[in-house]
């Protein structure tokens, strides 16, 4: 119930961004489930590249909207959030880069995705030092 109350208290513009965030997280999650990653990547890049910049919303607000939406979508991993974030950040006038990195720690392999703006992590921070293997502009 608290989430609904918080949602209703948002300004109308932010309500739309919150709904848009949820829809993108759901859509990206479904695409990752049914399509090869290369196909998802092409679609996300095309969608992010074709957007016309509209008045900016702060990076912090966009980040928060995506992270909250991801809590309500099963298996909305760091990759789902980074890809959704790429589209939304692009739409609202930013030029993000998706980073995908790997790490082998104590014999265990880990992978992580995050979003950067001006070489600063804006979504998907991690305390671990992942080695970047892919950057998507």
C-alpha cells in the first residue's frame, strides 16, 4: 500500500516516468527471456538512438524510478535495469553507456551490468571491481 501512496503523491510528470520505467523493465525482461542477447542489444540501441531528447529529469530520479520498478518485476537483473535505463536516460537527454563486466573471485565467476554517464556509474553500482568486457554506447 505504501508504494501506491508514494506513487499518488508524485507530480503528474513523474507518475508518467514511473509507469514508463515499469513498462520498459517488463518489456526488456521479456525480451531477454525470449530473444538472443545480440537481438535485444540491437533493439535497445536502436530505440535509445532514435529518441528525441525531451526536458530532462534528474539522473537521480530516473535511477530511482528504474530501481523501484525492478523490485516489482521478477528477475529484473542488473542487465535488465541497465538496458531499460539506457532507453530512459537517452529519452530524457543523457548519453549513457552500458557496461558489462566479469570477475572471478575465489574461483567463482560473476558478471554485472551497469550504466555510466560521463564515465560515472549512475545505475548498478557495485563495490566489486568488475573487468569491463563490453561497452554499449
